[in-house]
């Protein structure tokens, strides 16, 4: 089980920077993300067609890099948690966690006893198919595995401290679109009600010594959310970069052609 770069960077007092994959999970992507300096990646199974086989392939490819691979499992499907961890994921995310009971169930699925209730399977992809000392591996795996709970509702906000005190919860990640929808201000991220909610989350995470993550679409949002106290950033999703960069490049080439008289 390779070291979890996300946890290492946090422990060093630095800010982990990540990226989300919703479209491009190919054999070259892990090395591209390492070259880009990414600390962690979140592969999404909620809004995509990725299968467990896709995840298993991706986890094998990410083993060749320093990037820590996490997986957002399908909503409320706790059985996916140990499955993605057994194929090599170093962390999991569960959407829309609303209570300590729900957070406890996520931890139970992700952590081995005594922290959780995850079943033991050794000499699989999670140990690189090598024999290990069971007691040492289970302890290391519990320490090395990141558990992320998403806050996406007013109910989650109401129980934020209860969620954070659950042993094994490492990170709060704000689903800002869904949270704004639940607050009745969809997409209004600078609305006072939304700013208040985000500050509540960031303050609570800091108070409990946990990480708080946002996924900004641009540097303006990143600055706003860092100023509120968030200490981890995920740099948007893969296809946003591809589409936006290609769109700008195409426009620039067309403009250049007109300027040089190559086209009308």
C-alpha cells in the first residue's frame, strides 16, 4: 500500500492540491497528473459511467505515481467503499452526509477494526498481491486511508460538529452546487447565506483539526474560499480544462488567421 501523499502534505503543514476525473481515466492520465504537480485525484462514480473495473485499472496505473487516488462512490452505496479500497484506492468520498450516524456508517465501511467494520482481504491489489503481516497492515491501512464526507445540505450543516467528531472522518468536502440548491440559492456562491454556510464548515473543520475542501472553477473562487478558511483545493474536473483550453486555442488561432490575412 503506497503512502498517501494527501495526508503527507497536510502533515507537513502545506496545502494539498488535487483534481477530479469524470471523463478521462486512461493509462496516461496518472503520469500527466504527477507531471502537473497534483497531490491527489478524485475519480467520480456518482456522475459518470465508470465501473469498478475502470476504477481497478486506474488504481493500478496510479501506483506508478506519487498521486494519491481517491474515489467518490455511488451515493449511499456503502458496499462500494471496501471494494474500491481493495483494488487500491487510498481514500473514499461519500456524497451528502447529513448526520453522525451516516458518517459512522461510512467509516465502518472504510476502516478495519477497531476503527470500523471493514472485512479483511489480503494479498489482493491493496497489498500489491504481496504477503503482509495482517496486524501491521491493518493498522497502516487505517492510518493511510482518507475518509471524505461531503456536506451538501442544511441538515448536514446543522450536524456539522456531530459529523466531525466521528473517529475516522478526515475531511469535509463541500458540494457547493447541491448545497446552494438546498439553501434555495442555486449557483449563488457569493450570496450571504452561502458565504455564511461555507465559513461555518471551514471554521468547524479547523476547530476539530480536520481538512476542508472546495473545488473552485477559477482563481477568483479559489481566493475567496481560501480566505474563508478552506485548506485544500481541487482544481476543477478534467473535461472543463480540456474544453475551455481547446476553445480558447481555437479562437486564438482563428483570430491569428484573420490578422495575418490567411482568412477573412
